[in-house]
C-alpha cells in the first residue's frame, strides 16, 4: 500500500489562507481609510459651507445694522422737525395772543390809572403803575377777574411814595388765560408803558 504525504499540501493551504487573510485585512484597512477620507472631505465641505453661510449672515447683519442706524437718524431728524414745527405753531399763536392781551389790558384799566411797566413770564403777568386812588386799583383787579384773557389778580403792594403827586403806586400780579390749550408757550416778555385816557 503506497504512502501519501499531505504535509506540504496542508502547509500550502495554510499559507494561502494566511495570505488571503492579510489581503482581506489590507483591503479592509484601505477601505476604512477611503471611508475616513471621504468622511473628512464631506465634513470639511459642510464646515466650509457653514462658514460661508456665517460670513454671509455677518455681512447681512452689518448691512441691517447700518440700515437701523439710518432709520434711527431719520427718526431723530423727524422728531427735531416736529419739535421745530411745534415751536413755530406756538410762536404763531402767541403773536395773536399778545395783541389780544395788550388790547385787553387797555380795556380793563380804569380811568385815572396808567402803567409804568408791564411784563410777562410765560403765563404770569406783572403790572406796575400809578393810580389816583386805591379804589381804582380795586376796580382794575375786578376788571381783570372778569376778563376773557386774564385771571387771578393779586395785589403785591399799593403805596403812596413821597413826591408822587399823581396817586398811589401799585404792583399787581395776574395770569394769562390759555386760549390755545397749551400751557407751555414760550415766554414772551413785553415791557411797555400802557396809558389810559385818565389823568396822569
């Protein structure tokens, strides 16, 4: 009976298996490297795209910020323009009020009374003058109380100064009635002598 030695065949098979294993291991390693490199490229592309979007968003934010600043400047200019218009309207109303006020002062002053000074600070009025008697000052105060343009007369002082042969000097306060509905008109300070037809 012949003898067959199978050892070389088994060794050859073992070497082939080992070679196949290493080939498969190398292929798996190469495949893993390819997949990792592909993932790296994909992530890098996504990061680049996100950075590009971030840059565009930052640019848009800067543009919007500039537009907001321009809008705020326009709003400030609008408020300043409105304030100027309100001042102009108040001045226009106060011109007619001053005319009516002077006309009313001449109407309310009784005969025998004249003013040496008439000042206005906002809605506050101050009369300084001379009257033939204190009764005429009282008449003046009653006329102010019944006036359509003045109210709240208050007598500060009435006295007869030495050397004054005309009458008694007086200082009288009152308030102007706001017909325009605005109590914050700019102060107008006229200072004139207003004379009535009475004795001087």
